[in-house]
């Protein structure tokens, strides 16, 4: 990250309040690590660095949008500690080691997040992943330090086996001393020698409180007295050796602690490079989180950089931009900042802003300058849209630089700064000049202002100038590439509107401002009388022009509001149309569902036929031709259904639905798609529904469930009736009896059952039955297998199948006859 040149350091960063902006940004960092990184943040002239910074902030904003969070609180600046760990024989303090381990642990936590970002994120983590790649895997490092340091910065007993042993010995010795002293203290209390029945510590040695007048009665070492002098603290002779042993153990503990700290410090030193890289990554990440939070609070946008390709003219575009520091101050007062829009591109590279005092000219300059610096520091800017070039310097002359110490008047200070800027600026610079040509003779100041403006226009730099001189307004109107702009002023209320209107000059309205501020009315009247006719006419013209602009803006807002209303109405109409379309789609889906069922039925039949042929070792070409034919027929039916539905030709026309069987009468024998079996039509409920009979079962079906009509009620009759109709005499024993549709052969032998079933099938065939049921039971399956084999070879049988579980399952067989 390279800072801009000396010109920026000279005056612009301070004048444009970048340091104040940086302080505002620091408030979003929660750790010394991130705050230091923000304090070092400066604008850069390196395009790649700026683009990466903008991309980093954008990716972190997306991470936060989907609910991602990361805590930086408590991260210390540990670079010095890590460097110290590299020194041979150096030992960090326990609290310092704790701080280092905390940073490493937090870095490892972020590494896991970077490797597995939230799935809801809409963009990839290219820039964030590149930063996070600097964090190595610290799993082993953290495992070694785990459970060795307490949160308060002291070593755990488990830091080493030796430390645990020493501390157990210390605790044991303390209990022994306290027990000995409590016994001694009870005896002294009974004698009235002890001050309090309390064991305390002085200089790491256990003592008991004794009344000062009784101290000679207690043999031992005095370790001090109370502040009142009424009590002395005595170590009895009988515990001196015990206390000496305790002191020795405490010294041994310190030696072991120092050894452990040396080992821990050495571990940190071994990983110094990796830890420093992780610290750098965390500092960068907290900077990006701070920028993301700032961007969310101030409704900022990322900046697009213009002039990227060689020979491409740079453009400067800010739409509805706001000064963040002014916005913060006004927000605290419950007010809102007025946004400005500026666009300079191509040959238009200079803007002359005129208008009344307190109208917002200086704020406009500072907003433009500060947002340019923010852009080149990689910070999103508070605007609706921003496209800026990469300036090699931002040069500003804003404010009063009068200095008695340096013998500089206001005018001299301005000229000194402008001289420096004129010698420093290039075609890639941003120049901001406030109140150009002021603080001197108006005529000379105007001439000087026009000359300065022409100089920067010749250089080709982006220049924004504020002034009151009419000469500069005329210069802007007559010079290609120079634009006029005005800050608004309401003549009715004599209040500035702070709006920036590009393309028109502004009136200074000095007399009106003075009137609003309460200047003596007689002075105001006299000033108006002394105002020249030309100046008065120009002022009146500009006032009228701005009034018309305000009316035009009001009309624009009204039209925009009307456009929004029309947009809402359009959305409502589109929603209604969409609902109608969805209803139409649901209707066609129902019709296509019938086509699909028909296709599924034919496909199932084709598969069955193919399986039979395979079993019979026939060629597969016939099966392929049949499938191809079915596919063509399905496509034709599908297209016919779609065309009929689109044109409305299928409304009330059953012939427009080719997949539906057209002629079905009561008594017809039909084949159902849903079951693949035959059934007899008992009655037609309506045009779309029928009641059919399958053996003893009756059911209601839809018309499109009928695959085909197997036999017509008018033509189909039993073979006996057909023979008699042709004049053949046929008599059957028991003809008058009703032929049953079911036979039960449970318990019979295979031979007996086969004869009974064969007779039953013959009579059913002669009676014209389409379907019968044979009940043979499950058992060992021998009877079932023999009967089904016999039935498959019977000349009158079309198909043999096992009924559903609720109709007998494996204990029965359904026989379809060739009627």
C-alpha cells in the first residue's frame, strides 16, 4: 500500500478531513490489532491494491448479509512479543503467552470459516480466501498449549507433571502449617494472649496475631505489627521449619514455572513466521470488517475505477453522494444530509460552483475530495453510485490559512497554496479550490481566478472551483469542457437548499443572505439601491432560472411518482395474467396426464410383449419397431393435445382428445389401463365416468382409464348363442343354471382339481364370461403351480395372473378368457 505523494501530505488529507474519517472508522474496530491497522490506512495510487481492497470489503459485506459473524475483541498487538520469542533464552510472561495463544486460536477459527464459508453466500471468496491463505494450520501448536494457561494468565497445574507434584506438596505443607498454628492459637486464646483466633500470612510465612503486651509469652519470630500497633504477628518456633520447607517448595515452583515459560516461548519462536502471518491476516480482516460495518451504517457502495484501459478517458461520477462526517453530525441531531451528484467525463473536466454563502459550496468540494480519498483507501463511499479515476494526488486549497507568525494574510496564504498546487498537479490529479479570487480587489481577483482556472484546464486535471465571481460563470459558459453548477437558494424563504444543480450558474444572493441573518433593513435597502443595473438584471435572471428549475424538479418528482404508480399497476396486471396463465397450465397438465397414462399403458403392454418374445427366443426387432411406433403415436397425441388446448378446439369436443376411447356402451367389455385387465361396463354415470364390473367387484373409473373396447355389447355373445344363431343345434346339460365366476378346489388332488377346473373353464367360455377366479389355497404351492401351468396351455385362456392381496393373493388365480 503506497501513500499518495507529498502534495497529499502537504494539505489535502487534513483539509479534506481524511484523518477524522479514519477516526470514525477506528470506532468500528474492537481490538488494538485492528485499530492500529486502521490508523495506518492511507490512500494509495496502486490500482490493483485499491481493487482488491474494494473486493475484500464487498465479500465481507456479503458474509455479514447472510448472518456471518466473527469476534475480534481481545486480540492484542503481539508482534513485539513474537519477535522477543525468537531471542535465545528469552521467556515471555504467562499473560503474554496467553495473548499470543488467543490470537493464534482466533486465527485458526477464521481459517475454518474461510475454508467452509456459508452456503447462502452469492459470491465467491476470491479476495478473502487469498488473505486467509496466509493462516497456516495451527492444530498441533494449539493442542500443545491447551489446558496449560488459565484465563487470568496463570499456569494450570497440568502445565507439567513436575509443577503438578510441587503444587500438591505446597498445598499439603500449607495445610500442615495451618493445622499446627490453629492448635497453638487455641491454647493462646484460652490464655488470653492471642489477639484474634486467626492464622494469617506475612512475607509468605504463616503467622498468628498476638497482643503486643503478650508477645514475650510466645516464643518465635515477630514478622511485623498492625497499623494500630496493638497486634504483632508472630511465627512460633514450632512452625519455623515447616515454613522454611514451604518457602523452599515455593522457590522450586518458581524455577519450574520459569522452565515451562522458556519452553512455551521457544515453541512460539519456532512458529514466529507463521504467527506473524496470521496476525497480519487478522489485522487485515478486522480492517475489512470495520469498513463493512461502516458501509452498512452509511449506505455506502463500492467504487468502480474508471480509465482502466490504455487510452480510455477517465470519468468522475458521484450520484447522491454524502459527506460521512456531516451525515454523522446531522444524524445525531435528527436531521438528514442533502446528497449531491457530480459527473465529469470526456472533455468535461472542470466544474465551477457558484451560489450564496452558507449554501453548501465548501461542503460540496470537501465531499468530492474526501470521497476520492476514501475510494483510493479502499473504503466504500456514501453514495448511490460511484465511478472514480485513480488520482496521483488530491490537491485542495480550502479554508483560511492566515498566519501572523509566518507573516501571511488570507490572500497570501491562498496564493502560496495555489502556487504549490499549480507546480504539482498533473493530468491525473484532482484539484479543489474554494472561494477562488477572494480576499483581494474584486476586479483583480476575478481576472486572477479566470487565469488560474484556465491554467488547470490546460493541464487537463479534474478541477472543481467554488467562487462568487461573475467572470468565472461567464468563463464556464463560454469554454468547452468547463461546466457551471449552482448550490440552491429558496428566494421565498431566503434559505439555502444545499442542492447542487449542474449546468447552471448560481446567484451569490449576498444581500438576501444578509437580510436573512437580520442585518439592519436600512442597510439592506441602501445596498439594493446601489446595486448596478446589470448586476441586478443578472441576479433577477438567475433567480428566475432557479425558480423554473425548482418547478421542473417538482414536475420530475411528480412524474417519477406517477411512473412508480404505473409500475405497481403493471405488476398487479402481470400478477393477474400470471394467475390466469397458471390456471391454464394446470388445465393442460390435467389433459396431458391422461395422455401420459395412455402412453404408460401401451408402454407396459409393449414391455410385456417383449418379455414374451424373449422367453420364446424371438427376434427383438419387432419390439423395437413397436416401441418406435408407440413413441410416434404418443408424440402425435401430445402435439394434438397441446394444439387443441392452445387454440381452444378441445373445449367441449371429445374428439379433440385422441387418447380417450370415443364409443363406450353399457355391456361392453373393456380393458383398463390402471389394472391391465378386462372388465364389463355396467352403466355410464356421465360422459367422463363409468361403473365397471370385474368378476364380483364393481368400481367407478374415468373414461380415459379405458385402453380399448374388447367386445361390443351389441355384437359380443357366447359361442353357444353364436352357433345357434347360425342354425346349429347345441344342447348343454344344466344350461338353465347360472354359470358361476369362481370355483373352489382347496383340498383336492392335482388330478381331481385339474379336471374340475378344466370343465369350469369350458363352461365359462361357452357362457361368454370374460374373467373367472380359481381358489386353490396357498399350502406348499404344488396345486397352484400345476393349475396355473395347465391354464396357461388351455386354448380358451388369454392370460393367467395372481390377484392382489385383498382378493386372495397367492391363494387364488385370475383367469382371463378369450371371449
